[in-house]
C-alpha cells in the first residue's frame, strides 16, 4: 500500500519498511548542506598527463595566438590588389620573390603556419597557381587578408583562454601547448573508498561457495570513479557483521575523502550498514530511503565531516545511486562550477512504459537513429539486479514522480551513457 506524506514542503512516499521516502532534490540538498564540500588542493602536472583532469586556475594568454600573421594554407604570399581581374582565362603573372619583402607583382612561397612576409596581405592557394620557371601565374582574385590567420585572432594577449573548473579535453591541451604551457595546475583527484557487504559475495577469481555470487559492484563503481577523475580506495568485502563493517568504514574514512558502500542498506535483518554508520558517530545517516526507482534504499550519511554513500547491492540500483549522488559530489570536490551531466538528446518512445506514482523512475532504454529520427526502445528486465540492461541500453529516461509512465510516441529526453547506432530501415 502506498501512503503519501510531506517532508520539507514536498510530497514523500511511505512504503513497507520505510517511514518515509525523501525526494532526490531534498536528499541531495540536505546532505550537501551538512557536508559543506570544499575543493581539493591544487597540484601541478605535466601537460601530457593532464587529459581529463580539472583545471585549478584560469589560464590567461601571455601573448597573442597566433603570435604573428601567418599563412592558413600552402601557397604564395602577395599583395591582394595585384590579383585584380585574375581568372583561369586571364591569369596574372608574379615574379618569385627571394627577398624578405614582397613588392607589387611579386609573390613568395609559404607553407601553412609560415609568417606572412612584409608587404604581402594575402595568400593564394597552390592549386590556384601554376609555376613557370621564376614566376607563377595566378588564376583567382584575392581579397585583403584572404587565407591569412591574423595575429591574435585565435586568442588575444590577456584573454582568459581556459577557465578554472574545466575538464581538460584533447583540444584544451592543444590550446595550452600553443600558448607555451608545458605544465598546468589541476585539482587533486578525490579519493573514494569502496566497500561491498554481504555473506553471499565472493571475490572475482576465487572459487565461490554454492550459495555465493561474484562481487562486481566494486569493479563497476571504481570505473565510474575513474571516469570522473577520482581515485578508488578498495576496502574489499565485509561480511554481514557490524564489527567488520565498522572496521572497514574506519579504514575508509582514514584513507579517503568519501566512502561508498554497496549492500546492506534496505530494511532486512542483515541490512546492517546504516546501523554500523550510526554507531560510529554523529550526524551519521541523514537520509535513508529516496523516492526513486531503482535505488530506493539509498542512504546518505556524514561521518567525521566526510560523505558516506550507502548504495543498494543490486548493480543497476548502485549505478543509478552513484549517478544521482556521487556524480555531483565528485564534481564539487573537483571545483567544477556545475555538475557534469550526461549528454542529453530528444527521442521518441518506441512503446509504452508503466511506472509508479510517487517515485522518480529511471527507465533504461536503447536509442537508435532510424531514418533520421531518434527512437528509444525500453530495455526490459525484472528488478534492479539485471546489469545487462545497462550493457544492452545506452541511456535512461527520467520519469517524474507525478507521472504514471510514458506513452508510445511520446517525445522524451534521454540521458546517454553509450553510443547511438544509426539504422536505415529503407536499406
């Protein structure tokens, strides 16, 4: 039976086992307000090791880029005025200049990136010329500045070239190199401790007992941390024992900036992680039970001023819980101005999907581009333990709490976590 309640001015949901469910926005706001996250310290790294790191300071250009007027093509630098009336039927002839300066009816050969010689104001492309001994014939008329990259047209001296909080991509590194930077100041990687709990879990590579399964969440969440430029601290597996869980949590708090656990967070007899956290100190668990599906049993806690995320042991629920709560947390730790969201595209639902009122639902879909239109096909699965829904899907659609599903043909926003395949049905 579903019963609604009100918390912090918003409707919540009461389900069996939970007194209330907190909305995602309220849960995140409550947690972050208590934490008061500060950016990690700055470190200097060589430019070639800065890919995907987050820039710690504004990079201001100390000189113009380009540093001088330069050729944008392979060709000949000349005075544009001297090409007036030139065509393939009426070429204009130029002498090949050997001096540093070109005069009227002279041209000097240049390659892409070469400085424009004094006296020239344009470059004719090689394919629009023909060389004949010591002269060339030009078949096109040029305008002043044509095929010339002007000094400072890319970046001007004193301009903010790359802002602090930017995740450095290959083209950022190229720009920084062009400005003469061999190293950069970046934000130190946050250290995230990851603990799995449960008697049923066996280490990958071991021989599991008949009633055990291989533990996969640590591998998956470690990769998600790496994707966001955070380092993992592996706490291994803890049995369903409060003392063992507590000891592992203490190690995590000592050696990391945040702790993520999976398993043991619902309301069953062996769901001991929230109890272990609460016994370790205040404020302990500040949110337990979030109005979302999957990942409803997610709990958020604070110990020793550090964030603790208590995620479901079900793989998909752990993924969604991490996306919703760890992603914005790590972005704040890295000093990013705003959360780094997944790419979003508009797509048409291929068929109807039913969801429950009162919980924000994350529907896994596979988006295909068919004949120029993006179509989202729901990926069917029972429960939140079917990790294949993530490998078969490439995005998710968020259904609001006040909706009972999505209609076939409805236009939706898809948050992509994989590639979109193009399919032409007419072929």
